[in-house]
């Protein structure tokens, strides 16, 4: 089973691309949580497992991570873009 790990920093509007943000600024949200990301992952159609003690390699404080399961047919960048789109909808 293919798993992708997704960190809140990928979607954080307060970070630059060089600090770890992976989505365009117009899709990014301020201070995303692993719970919001997990909900967006489920909306996209994948299973999500939250690991709250994980720390992104470019950060010092643990904000957690979401493991996305069953992504054999999807590139990680496409997955991250789809999650970002749903995060924006959830925040609206």
C-alpha cells in the first residue's frame, strides 16, 4: 500500500515556498491543523491517519502529520493540490 505523508507546512500561508509551503499562495490557508487536513483528505476520497507528534524537517515545533493511504494512482503534487483546494472550502 502506497502512503504519502502530508505536513501542515505544505498548506501554511504564513510560510514561503523555501520554508516548505508546496501550494500557491492563493490556495494556502493560515495555520492549518492536522484535523483540517485529515478532513480534506477524506473529502478527496482517501483514508487519513493523523500522527500528532511528527515534526516537519524545516520546523522545530511538532505540528503533526497526516498519512494518506491508498494513493497508488496519484502523484504527491496532485494530491497536495487537491487537499489545498478542499482546505479553502472548509475554511470558507
